[in-house]
C-alpha cells in the first residue's frame, strides 16, 4: 500500500482525495493546510486523522511514499523542493510554476534527488480526448494537417476560486495551459506560436479571452482558443471541443461528448462521455474523472518505475508555450520561436 501526504485542502483538492479513495493500492494518510478550519473539515470528510499546518513537519514525522501538492502556484517551488530533499516522489498541481526559471529548478531538484515528478495536467486524461488520441493512433483520418482545441464558456469560475479574479494573468495560465497541452498531446511539439488576448469582464484583472495559433514540428497548424466571457445558448462548461482535419477525413468532438468521424465518404457518430463517479457531479464530472485517471496513471508509474506521461520535464514544453503566448500577446508579435523561449 502506497502512502501519500496531500498538501493543500482547498476547492480542487477534494477531487484528488475522492479519487485517491477509489484507487487500489494507495491511501492518503496525512493532510496539510495552513488554514486549520479547512484542514479539519477535509480530515473529517475523508477520514484522515494525521493533520498538519506545516508541510515540513508532516514530511519529517510521517512515513510517506509520495506527496501530492494541491496548493496555489506561488507555493509550488518550495514545496516540491522540500519533497525532493526528503527523497519523496511528488505530484504537483498546475500551473506548475509562475515562470520557466522556477519550473526548471523544480525539475532539476527532483532529477538530482532521483525522485519522480509528475504535473497534475489532467485535461489530456479526459475520456473523450483519450478516445480521439486512440483514433489518431489508428490512422482513421490519415495524416493530420490542421486542428482546433476550443473551450468557450461564461461559467462563473471565480466563486469557487476567487483568487483567479485578482491575478494579473488569468485564462492562458489557468485554462489555456490545458488547451496548449492538449494540442501537444494530439499534434506534437510546437515550433512557433502567436497569440492575442482580451479582458472582457471588468471585475477581473487578467485576460479572460485568448486565441493562439501554432505551427507544430509535425507540420500541423493548430488553433487554441479559450474564453470565460462567451455566453452561449447552451452552457458547455467544462467541455473541450475539437476539430481535426486529415488527408482522408475529419474528426469533430462536439457538444455533449459526441464524436463524429468522416472518412472516405463514410460518417460515424460515437458518444464518448466520461464516467460519472459516485462522488462526482455534473458538469464537473469530465474533469473529476480525469483526476481519477491521472492519479491511477501515477500509481502505475511508481509501480513500474517509469516516467509519467505528464512528467515535470515534459511539462516544461507546455510551460514554454504559455510563456510564448504571453510574450506574443504583450509585444504584439506575429510569431514567437518556442525554442528561444524554452
């Protein structure tokens, strides 16, 4: 039985804790949060009695096999380096870091300590996106040459995570990072990127609309667009929509998890909806299932001693796209060389 310690008991961490309880061979045996009331509430809800307000004390006193960090981005580097210094494999929530300097430092610290580091970049673990990837691997539409990853909504994300409204950077760092990682997952690494942003909501500081155009090393051209200022007839939060064009056909992941494949004159439609776990709730169940999937992947990676798909080092490539997007938008650049940023 793997024993884990979870640091951070806020809004999203409860999804982590629910998922850990469903996965065989692992248990969260200790919790840490600086807010005592929040810590106590999580302990009572999930039956964890070993509670700490200091992460260093938890790591020193507990016998752990890994640490799951579910805090805000400003605390990630000291906590990851703390876990690495104790020789503990570590999962870290996204956004992994505020900048590439901190991200590289965390990757280097874990490499030097010989411990596994995974970023909790869970969108690519959503069931509909895994289904699309499997079909691409089976060459269902031929050679892909164009794609679009889209997330447009007017859902109030600020009520559950009010700090998002006060950040100088918002949608690219919080949501766009997922869209960019999905583009990498489906179409490969990126050579050049350009971006434009807009702030529509007057009550927030950062950008809430972003459009990013990428040229992938594979030759694919793709668009990532995201918005929290788009009011639709049907609110689709938190669904990611896809359009993919290939040499022999097309794929479309549309509203409510309908996947349409048109290839060589034949059209197929499939439902690729996520599983609704007992602890999950609509419309969050898509993301909640992906939390379960990525944490199950983590357990399998520790058992087989292989690098996670979303390792810290792999996530540096996604972080570079975030940095390139902000650079392009700020400087009104037509294109940014991603390797120069990385």
